[in-house]
C-alpha cells in the first residue's frame, strides 16, 4: 500500500467515532467522511445503502450489540443478502464503553483508581456504560466525576461532559492493541482491518 487509504465510517455516536478514528491511526487507513451518530436505529434503517456504496468505496460500519444474541446474528439479520467486498461491518460487545474499559490499566491510571476495579472480561459486563460510570464515581478526581457521572437525584443517564472527557481519553491515551487483549470483538475488528484489501486506485 503506497499511502493511507481513506475509509468512510458509520457509527452510533461521537465516542464510537473517536474509537474508530484512533483504531485507524494505528493502521495504514484513515477516517474519511463520518456518517450516522444518530444511534443504532439510524444505521439499521440505512445499512442497505451503506452496503451498496461499499461496492465501490471502503466503509466501516460499527454498532453496539446491546442486548442482542451475538455479533454474527446481528450482522446476518441486518444484511441477509451478504456484505459488499469493501464493507467492514463490526459489532462492539456489548457497547463501545466496553472497548474503552478494556485498556484497563490506562483507564485506571486516567481516573486515579486501582486497576482491580475494572474487570478484565469487559465484554461479559451486561451494561458497560453504567459500569464505567460506577467506576468513575470512585475516582478522587472531582472534575472527572462531575463531567462523567450524572448528578445525584438526576434523571440524566450521564454527566454533562461524558462524551467530551471520554473522547479526550481515547484520543490521548487509549490503545486499541492493549484493549484488544480484553475485548474479543475489538480484536476481531483489528484482524478484519489487517485482512482488508481496499479497492484499487483509479
């Protein structure tokens, strides 16, 4: 490959975008246009169009498994006719927050908490987002707590700068290679990118 290949990406939200961009910076590829960022329903509704576009241009589609059975089942149900050759369609088990947590020592150091607070089997956590918030709540860094953890008594599901602080962590400190040791679905995505062959330059 003579230079970086630009790949359009489709994600659920801005945190997923930061994760994919960071993964791509550790490969010969670079993120092109970012689409989506409106949740899983938006991606599911338009997956056929993205798959069709990937007949000619490379695309990465990343969504969360959430309460689904397994990544293979989700992919089959969304694309029963099969994938185009230039589509990389991956599923984070169970949420993108599991991949963030999977770089356990780095995230613990970022929060200033003991690494033992973060389980190594992050993909077995039923609700990784809530687990991440719970762990942040144990940090002595008040700024991080106030940014990521919702205020006591609030009906909000996350703090006011949840995405901003986690995106900053991902961009500055998070390593896909380290995290992949604790997150099989992330490891699978990295392997898929290693095997990926982009379209020839025209």
